[in-house]
């Protein structure tokens, strides 16, 4: 084999080897590049039904869609026209706010199906319409400030505020709470304010369990609190109503009291502190009513005192009604 033949043989076998080496190098380079770059944006672990470190509306909505039942905020979030929907009846959701705010301009910020439970912990809701909308009965627990242009809590059923909860709810043109019925469980506290009244219960009762406090106010020409059913107050509960406008502090169909309760009622310039449609029992409470109580029908009475020690005690020779009238 001469020199020219050897050079040709070297070139023929070198070209495929070089091409193969180049291909391998390119594959390795691409593989290294894909493995080295982290995905952009914060990632949420949805391997369990909870989501932490949420900083965007997209993350919040996706986490709920994926079945998370606990959401932890790491920033304030604006939902825009979107809303958080709890669409499965009887399901529950917990939002741990860390002091952050969820705002939005949709029909609601949070919408609950029938029988759903919502727990809000250290979070604020700021709504351009309704804040929490309930399509039926619902339970709401925790501690939160809820502000809305329309109703802060708007329910087509009964709302139960969980034991030990603490809520401040306010509305620009609606009610703090607008529901068919309302119950505050033991030691729950609700401070409600709204242009159409702090609390408006449209069908059934307001029940205040032991140690609970309901504080309702308005600056406009509506009742600070209105209840179409019975106000049921259990031992140690307290009702505060204030009308800084013209009308009543509270307008209630009837009242039922068990144990020692407190009522502080302040009416507007043209109303009374507490207006009842019917009063058939003799009731003593701690507190005051200014202007004085008025009721339409019944032969009962209600006295307001500085402490339980001042409550009249019926003697064997007098009726409870006569005892109420004793100075």
C-alpha cells in the first residue's frame, strides 16, 4: 500500500468517528443543560391535600382545584374577577393568612356550597362585591377581618360562627351579616357594621351561646340589627347594638333568655334602643336600653340593671310581673 492509499484509508475511517463523537457531545450537553436549570416560579407540593407558600392568585386557584383543603399564604393576593369556590357540598377549607389579605372584584371572594365549613386564620378579605357567599347553611370559624362593598357574609341559609372565633365584618352599602339564621357558638365574637345594618337575619333565629358576643352597628337610617325570628340568649352571652343614624338599635320579633345575659342597646334619633314585636315574659338583663324598650303586643316586661345582684326577686305573695315593677 502506497502513501496515497494510506491517507485515503485514514480519512474514510476518521469521518464517521468524528461525527459520532460530535453527536455524543451534543446529547450530553443538552442533558446537562436540562438537568441544571430549575423551573421558574414557586412550586406547590400537591402530593397531600394542602398547599403552602402561596404568593399568586394562579397558585391559590390551582391549589384549590387540585383538592387542597388547607391553603397557606406567603403574600397578599388579588383574585381579580375570579373567586375561590368550594363546590362540593359538605367540604371544608382552611386558609392560614399569616396577616396577608385576599382581595377581589368577583361576585364573591369565597363561595361555599351547602353545608361547607370555612376556617379563616389571621387573614383579611377585601371584596368589591360580596366577600363570603353561602349557597345554603355554612359554618365559619377562625379570626379574620372581612370587608365588602356589598355584604361581608351573605348566606341563603343559616350561618354558624364556630366556638371561640373572632370576626370583624363590615360593608359599605350592604350588611355585615345577611343570612336566614345566625348562631354564635360558645365564646365566639362578631363585630358587625353595615349601611343596611350590621346584622340582618331574614327568616329564623339569632342564637347566642354561652359567652358569645354579638356587636352590631350602623351609621345609616336602618336598624343596626334586625331579626325576623327570636333572639335566643344563653347564660353569659352579650348583645351590643348601636344606631348612629335615625332608627332602632335592634328590631326583633321575640326574645328568649336563659341565665344571666347582657344587652347594651342604643337607638337612633327617631328610634329606640330595642324594639320587640312581642314580649310575653318578665326578663331581667344586665345593661341598658336608650331610648327605652318598646314592644307591640304581650304583657311581659324587661328590666335593665347594673349587675345581677340588682335583679328583682319575686316574693311568695307577688307575681313575677309585680316583682319587675318593684323599685
